[in-house]
C-alpha cells in the first residue's frame, strides 16, 4: 500500500525529467540557430554600409568636382557659398550637399570602425551600429544556415551561453520550489500538531 503511494511521485519525476531533457534540447537548437545568424547579419550589415557609402560618394562626386575646380577641393566652402547665396534654390542645394557630406562622413566612420575581428564587429553593430543601416538590415534580412567556422563558432557560443543561463534559471526554480515545499510541509505539520 505504501509502495502504491510512492509510485505516482516516481512516475511524475520521470516524466518531468524527460520533459526537462527535451526542453534543454529545444533550447539548444534554437540558440544554435540564433547564433549561426550573427555572422550572416554582420555580413549583410557590412554590404549595406558599403553600398550606401558608394552611393553617397557617387552622388557627391559632381559637387566635389566643382569644389576641386573653383575652391581648392574644399566641399565645405561650396556648401557655405551656396548657403550664403540670396537665391533660395542655392541655399537649399547647399543644405542638400551638406546633408550628403554628413551622411558620407557617418558611413566612413562606421566602415572604419568595422575593420576589426568578427566578434568585435558584432558587438560594434549591437552597441554603435548606424541606425539607418541597422533598420534596413533587419527589415530585409534573409535568414541563412551557413556551415562555416564563424557561423559554427557563434552558434556554439550562443548555445552554450543560453544553456548555462537556462540551467541556472531551472536550478533557481528547483531551489525555490524546494524551499516553498519545505515551508508548506513545516506549516502543515505545525498546524496538525497544534490540533
């Protein structure tokens, strides 16, 4: 009779153990797939950044040629000359040229910052990536499952970090549940003892 009362608890522990193992496998697979995407996202970010930098450079080229011809190559002087003009269209053209110059400088600075190792590139993009490029890369990102050393390294690293975090959370949950169970048993023992 006493054995029958213990068996349901034993089966419950076995089922929970099996579910826990499957949950860990699912978490590991998801973490691996997420980690594998990081090098691909960095690559797509860099390609977008390069394309935008080339585009703004081409757009500025005619103005740079004018600055080279008349202002010793100083594009800022051309902007200033246009802004000081009495003609509204030239003032607006000066503002447009300045906006392109600033955009080019922003992209050049970001491109220079990307001349580092892949993990540092990923960190740079996460913390200081150009918002315009980030938004584009996120919206138009194409998911891939590359099998190359960088992707496998990131996938494995992210999987290990997430599994450690999950194990710590599960351990914390088990400890908390055990403490609550002990308190409930102690309070029910005290309540039955006082009666």
